[in-house]
């Protein structure tokens, strides 16, 4: 019997001595990847709109490619979670 891969708790923003923002542990990996996919897709869509603005097009384009690459990595990781581990069927 295989166990479902789970996330581990990880703080990603501290202010002074306090952890202000933290990723929750104990979440199935595929659910975390779904959430990451949703957020990155929103970023990519927003950047695509910014790329049409002449004043910000160069920097928006560079950020767009970085976000799109991160999204591709999340897609690849999500595809690697098999159905027997709780991934997509």
C-alpha cells in the first residue's frame, strides 16, 4: 500500500521574529499543485494583458516568461503524481 505524498510546512515570509506567511503541511501534493497552477495561470493571464501596454511591455514580457516557465514546471510535477497517490486520473 502506497501512501499519498503530502506537503510539509514551510514559512516563506517572516517579519522580525514572526512567520507571517506559511505554506501549510499535510496537504496532498496534487491539491497543492492545483492551487499553484491556479495562481500561476492568473499571473500569466495578467502579464499577457500588461504586455500590450507600451510603457511596461519589456519588463512584463520578461516576467511573463518566468511565470510561464514556473507554470510549466508545476504542470510537469502535477503530471508526475500518479492516480494511486491521489493525482489526476
